[in-house]
C-alpha cells in the first residue's frame, strides 16, 4: 500500500499516520519526493484494505499495490485449471460447447433440441428452469418440472446439464438435477447465493454482471473458491454500454484479460451478449479465436414461438453449420472441437 | 405495437404476419408508406410482448407503444403515493432524512450515532446488519446481533429503522426487527427477493441497480407491487459510468424523470452515490432542489476506524450543519424539513 | 511515480530499470515489501510520463503520484478564478445565466428571445451560428449572418454574446463578433481548435465531451491555458451513459469535483444535458444548489417550429418563472442572482 | 414517422397535430387503439426529422420508422464497397493489414519498421505525423517532416501510407503526402473536417468515436459521402466503458453490425482498442474471425523508448509471428491474407 500525502500535510499529521500504521502491526517507510511525501507500508495489505485511510487528515490518496483477489489468481495457481463435469473437461485443449433452449418450455421441445445439438457436436445441454426476467409479466420458467425434464433428457442423450439457480432455497433441487449450477449475470453479486454454491461440490458457471469490472467478476468467483469449491467456470455474456444496436456489448477483451489474471476457464455466451441470432455466428467464431475455453449458445426448434429470447436463438440447422465453422477456427488456434 | 416491415418483404410474408397477429386474438392494421409498410396492432400489447415478433421473416423492427410497467406508473395512479412508516410520511410535503452508520459495528457506536442524527433532525435510522461486500475478505456485518441493536436503539430514540435484506431466508428476521426493508443495488434484479418482500406488509426501500435503466428500475418495483405490497420507496444511489473521480455517478436526473413516470416516492443516497464525504453536502442539497422526497446519508462518529465505507461518512457535527442547509433549500422549493 | 515490479522479477531486470531511471536524471529508491518490490522515483514526474515504463520487462504496473495537469489546478492557484466578460463576472458570488435560442434562426426571433431573457434577468445571450449536427441533413446554422445578428442584438440589449466556434478558420470571425467563444462537447479534444482559442484573448466556454473523464476535461482546458489564455469557463453538459430516458446524463457530481480540483469557474447546461424542457427546471435548481457558478439555458419563443433542439427549449414565460426560483435557491446557498 | 398521442389528448390537440402534418405536405393517418391513439405519417420522413414534434401538446412520443442515414446504408447499395488504394483493395476477399509505428519519431525508425512490416506481409504503412494527445505536455508529432519521411519510405517499400489529419488547414499537405487520410476517434464528429475530406478524392479511414453509437458513426461517414467522396473505410478502435483492465473496450460486435447496416469496409485497431501489446494478438485474430476487412496494428522496433503508445506496440518479430496466425484464421473464414 502506498499512501500519498497532501502537499500541505503537517508534521503532526504525518506522525499520526505513522502511528496508525504501526498500531496495525505494519511498517511504514516515509519517502520525501520533490512534490509529495509518500508513505510505503510493508506487511500484509489485507489489514489496510479494510481501513479507510483516505479519511485521515493529510492523506491525498491511497494506492494498493496488490490485487484484491487471491485464490482465483494466476499467482496463486500458475497453471490453467480444468473443471471436469462427467467426461467433459472445461479449460483444457478442447473448446466446450453448451447449447440448448433459453427456457425449457416442455418435454418435447427439449428432447428435440437436445438431440439436434448433440448431433451437431455440443457437449453440454443448457436450458432454463428458473428464469430471471426483467418484467414480472414475462414467462418465469417451469421450475422443478423443467429440472426433471432436463435430468431425463440428460440421461437420454448423455449430455451433462447446466441450468440457473436464482434462489438459495432451491440449491438442494439443483444439486439433485443439475451437473453445472449457473449463477446468472443479475445475481453475480448476490453474495449469499455465491456462498451457498461455494459450499456444494457442483461445478459452477458464473456469469459476469452487466456492469461488473473484471476485478469485481474475479472477486465474485473468489467468494465461491473461498468456501472451498474450486470448480468455477467464468462466462462473459455482454456488458452494458451506450450502444443500442446490440442488446448488450459482448466484451471479448475479457477473454485474454481473464486468461492473464486467473487460472479459471472462461467461456463466452454470444446469444445473450448480442441478443440477435445473426450476430451469434461471427461473435462465436471471434470468441474461439480470442482464446475462449467454450461457448454457450441458444438453440430453439422454432424461435417464432419461443417463450423467451426467441430473437437470439439459432435454428438447429444453423447451429449445425456454425459448429463446423467453429471447429475450423478452433483448429487454427491450436484447440480441438 | 407497431411492426415495421422490411423494404423487400414478400406478400406471403405479410400474410403470415397478419395471420400470426389474428391467431393471438388481435387486430392488425396494415398501412403502406412511401418507403415501408407498417402493421399496427390493436388490442392488448401484453400478449405481443412475450412473442418474439422480430424473428418472423420480413419484420425489420418492432416498436412498443406502451410502457412495460403498470402498477408503478402515474397513469395507473395520477396522485403521488405516500408511504407511511410509523409517524413518518415519505412522499408528502416533508423531505425525509434517513441517517446512521454504514454498518452497525457495536451497540455503543450505534447509540452515539443515532442520538446525534436524531438531534440534528433525522427521521429514520439507517444501519447495515447484513453487508453486501465486493470482496469476501471485507467485513460482512454483525447479522442478527446488529438487528437487535437497531431495534433497541430505535425504541430508545423513537426513530424507525431501515436495514438491508440480502437473503430470502432472513425475511422473517427483518420483518421482526426492521421498519423498512432495504433491497440493495446489487439485488435490484434478485427477483425472488423482490417477490418475497412483495409478500410482506413492510415498507420497502428499493435501491437502483448500478447499471439499471429507469425502466428496469420501475419494473423491479413492479415485481413488489405486483405481489400486493404498494409501500415502495425508490432510491437513486449512483450508476456506473466511465468517470473515475467519484465511486459512482449519482444520477439526479432520475429524480424528475421518475417523478414524471411514477407515483412512488424517490429518495437519493449521496453517500454511496459519490463515495466521498466532501461531495455529500453539495449533492444532498442538489437532490432536494431537484425534487427528491428524501435523503439517505451515512454518519459515523469516527470515520477513520469505520469497518465499511469510512471515506463517505460524515462526522455528526458536519451532518448537523448540513441539515440546516438542507432545511433552507427544502423551504425555497416548497418543501419542509 | 511508483513502479511496482512483478513477483518474479530478476536481479538483471531490476538493474535495467534502475539504470533507465538514472539515465533520465532521476533518483530511484528501491523498497522491498512482503510480496512486491517497489521502485519510487524522485524528481520530475513529467519526464517519466512520456516514457512507456510499463513495457520494460519485470514491471507489473506504474502508478503516477501527481495529477497530469498543472495550470488549471487548485494547487497552482488556490483561489477561485473570476472570468470577466464586459461587466459580467463568472466565478464570483453571482450565479451567471446564459440564455437564448439553440440556433439563431432569423433576426426577429433572436431579438424577441433576447429581450425576453434580458427582462427575466439573464446576463449573457447564447445563440448558435455554426451548429455541430449529428446528421448532415439537419440545419447547419446561418453562419456569419447569425454572428452579425448576435452582434447587433448584443448592442441593443447590452448582453455579451456566447457562440460556438467549430472550424479554426472561423476564429477571426468569432473574435470580431463574439464575447465568449464556445468550444462544443464534440470538439473538446479537437486540440488544434483548443490551441487556436488559447492564442486569442477572448473568454472561452469549454464544454465537457460526452465521454470525457474529468481529468481529460481539465487537460483540454490545460491546452488553452498553456497557450496563455486563462479566461476559461468549464461547462458540464451531460455525459453518455446507458440510460435512455434523458438524451444525456447531466453529471452534477462534476460541479463539486471540479471545484475541488480546479480554480476555474464551472457552469451547467441542463438543456443539452437532459434534452427535455420539463427536466430543465429541476436540474437547473439542483445545479445551483450543488455550487455551479452559472447556467446555460435554451429559450425559444415557439419551440414547435425551432430548427434545432426544440424539445429542450423553454418558453420565455417558463424561463421567467424559473429565474425566480433560481434566485431563491442561489440565495440560500450563499450566492446572488 | 409514428406519433403516439397521450392518453388524455384532447380533440383540439389532435386537430392541431393533423394540421401541422398537412401543412408540411405530408399525409396523416389516425388510428385509435385500445389505450392510445396513433398518427402515422406518410411521406418523406426527412421533413419531419427536423421538426420538434415532441413539444406539440398531446404528443407522448415520436418514433422514426426509417434509419437516419442513406448513402452509407446497404439499402442504398446492397453489394459491399471496395475502396482501392494503389493496388490494395479494402473490402474485398483479402484481409488488409495496416502496420507501423504510432508516431513517426525519425527517418531511421520509420524505415526499419516499414521494412519489417512489409516483410511480414503488411499492405499499408501507418504512422502519425500530427498526434492528438490528451495532454499538452505529451509529444505532439513531427508534423510535415514526418509526412515527408512517410512519403519517402512509402516509395522505398511500395506500401501506401495512412496518416491522421487533425486540422482542416493541413488538408493540402495530407493530399500531397498521404494515400489514406485518417480521421481520428476524437475528431469523428468534427464536422468541418469531415466535410473537408469529403471534398478530396483521397480514401478516408474514419475511426469510431470513443462514445459514438454505431448510428452516429454511420452518420459521420454520411457527411463524407454526402460531399461526394465514397472512398470511406470505417475503423472500430475501442469504446469507452466502465471497465479498467483495458484502455478502451474494443467492440467487435461493431463488425457484424456494420456489415449488416452498411456497404462500407470495416477494419479493426486492436492496438488502440486494448492499449496493451499482449492483448493485440488475441483480439486481432478475433476481429478477422468476426469478419473484419482489415486490421491496423502498431509496431515499434523498441517500445521501451517509443514517444507515444509504447505499451501497445508489438515488436517486429511478434508482429511477424502474428501475421502467420492471422493468415490461418483468415483462410478458415473464407478470406485471404
């Protein structure tokens, strides 16, 4: 921690600052520059992080030297983590594709979609049972019934299932029926939910919040690892910006940035990220080229009548064509699919 | 709902669109313009809202005519709502001030702060028991113990208490100890939590999400009203933008905008909104001048040792001085304080 | 300047870094902490600012200690600056109001508007001659003809004139006809234009760019002061955010923030900032309460037929009523109007 | 244009609105819905675009049906445009790479860099002569001297040159020495500069403004086409968001979005877009995978001593390795490089 003092700081104020630092068991190092005096603090930065040093008279600004997260960082674990779900490995050489409908609308459409995406080469089945909807008047999901359909279709097709958990009270249900528990963007900082899934042994797919910085995203993951669950997969799904041509702004920069800062696998959801099926293909290919460990793509047999997110869903035949293209891109960047 | 068709739409596509609208029990009105054909749809827009019309071939864009919320709108209730909490009325002529420490750290500091803010003229005591912290290594609040302190100090001072609910499972505790249940910015779209407080009879203080549009903010409130609880107070507390001089960008435009669109009371939190005690005064006065129904302000007897948000807390004597200034501003804009 | 080294930095890399700093005539101070080694640099930070230290092997990050601007800062000049335009003083006790039409459409409407705003108490006449319009198909302003009308009406009413300069080649024209040269938001980083007005002796009204941080805004002003012209007035006029209920997000936080960092006067433009006449009143009052030194408000005798920005223009009678309210707010915050 | 009327609109107000529309030579079509009356307007939307219909009493909102740009749109020209610069074709099957130093620092470094990038397969030489710098204390470029070096090195290597124009008065110089005139992000809405290059016959590289929506970006291009110059190449170079891990947020979504809306070629600048050399490779590959027509990449023989943007510049050998990878990605998406 570096403490920059104000140009007009008094001797008494400097003495008070030094005393405060010593009282915390840390060692202050005062250094006088041409225009400012600086106090470097030697010892654990964690102790200082919770102290509001900025309010001490004479302090101009406080600059942390270390990153605020630990367990998720590459410094903690230099090699990339692989999260295993059944026989699927996320974070290794293979690019993992999760596909399926936005919401599970009924058993038949789920079966139909699951067979189609499996046939096209998808590894994991996605489908929403509990749906976080902006409006209370929108379809809220079939709930437990959908979980049962997912479980059934998972057995039929051999694909593990990823589905979203919204309410801490539904955790046991998800543990029973799901292979990967998804935490949605709107719950990325629902800290009780993070702690809850941190106490399960399930793999967790953590989606980036709409306005979360990458540091906040990694700190949200830190909540899960800190509870003992290291099976976390991060998912970039679009951030909120001023542009209005896409539903969100899919931030592919997050892929190389997170790969540098963290050992956790990173996947990309171009369906929610763009909100429009005709941008899903280009952005999915771009994600793989940027180094993503996987993709999450919405597929619906008849988007015209989808109960949620129809505009961003691919028809099965378009998904099949896209998988071929993705395979080619994966290959030239040293991955398999 | 207005459906704009593509310039190269075919007759067959137009027929299909019309058929789809009629099948939903609505009346299509086709209108040929110079450059585009447009289909107006007469009947309830709600039916169409859940239909992904954009994916039907030949459709260029879909433009809703009505606002997506109802119960919170001024059209539904033209006169401004007043939310009563004990003898305090929020949304009337009086500007209501909620003040207290960010977190309840112990009984003594709470008592000391409560007496000071009461003395200065505050109406409601704020204090966090469950704290949503970006980092798992930060102080997470005293939990139920803090609720008991709040309840005790509330009785001693006669001030109702507002405190945050983070976990649906704690709702009964909050119903027991709090007068106003706060839903924090990070939980604004935690829809299960919204439904839960919608089923209580407690007043709810709903904070705007960091990246929530005003439409989304009102839809979050709609979730609560839709469950039967109309005692909702909205709170602007800063949005996320690119600027880095303040912790968030307090968006005072939200005050007149919400006042125009909704009948619900709107208050402003300049402490979280700016993150810096020396901006709290100017922005608090500005909020009252802009028409806010109240303020939420953090006060701490010794910000240097606060366990959370010290940099944005006012000392009791500064708060007392600010209250005088606020009273003068309230008066010239036709309010009392 | 503080240079934080990587945890795995080698001795050779440290030696190279120290050598580079010494070669620049500066003094490095190495300090080993528990988890990182840090190099403090003593001497002028300016020399380092242009050096890409981040790319030197072994460097993790570089943290500047000083602010990047000088002449505009309160450290350079602790007392607030007053910019005089004729008998009008901007930045003193009085709140200065600039009012008039968005564009000068013809002589008659300008005269009519000017008389009305003068009558209501405005101090300076605004009116666009050269208009920066998003679309090439929108009205681009009357150009020199408008400048002549402004000059004429200025003489008739005794109000100084502020109008926008867009093209460096028009500087002599503006010097002839205008009292304050406005640099618009879209040209805030048109550095040649800044240098050009920095070489005139005219007062300059510099509007904040749509996505300019306050640091960038102050650096843009620094370009003007650096050329010798210290008569600069800053104007907050709304930034670009995700919200869509107002045209821009008027950022009133900028007022106390700039007042703290700089000695230059700050005014607020609620007309462009909100884009809607019914939000102008509340936000104008809020701006004065927040400490603004002035306001810029659009007034049009018949907004229905305005050639630009009709929706955000006030009718003269509404402006007159607002001036009374503003006067009351100014008074209670220790200002005059 | 669709005009939605307020629920409480009076007959007199409706009559006034209809009269206003007829007076403009357009045909109003009134349609009464369940909750709102709507007025569709038949005839040229351009006439209405400049009219502030929102201010007419009784009007709730105005929704344009058509896009505000014409010449740049795919409707105007369905096939993709190819911009030819010497023998280089931008917008065809080949992915075009522009590479070179951020600033031209001296003849030797330019020659060295130019030879290296030519050798690696770059098509066009980039290099700044006039530099738009946030701070007046940063290196501002060598000006005309740099243009001469660029011209000389262009002849030696056979690569056309792209360099930035900042000041309308320098247009003749750029016409003499440059093959492509670049308009930088900060000047995207410097409308006089746009008109000026619109009157030349040179190819123009228009960079997207930091906070420009794609609609505004296309309207800026429209200014150039509208003056008769159709040789415009668009360049995505990062937008301003809240995230702080990259200098800007490179918005690759812009590539498929612009490809859908416009016939103009689109290239991507991952160097400025990310601000960090280690993200340039992944984002360059992603840009090609997303469908970009080209790339602009900064290369410097010794980034440690670069006078501008050192942190984002690639060493020649890294650039050479990247070109090989880009070639492979281009191939699998049906392009050549």
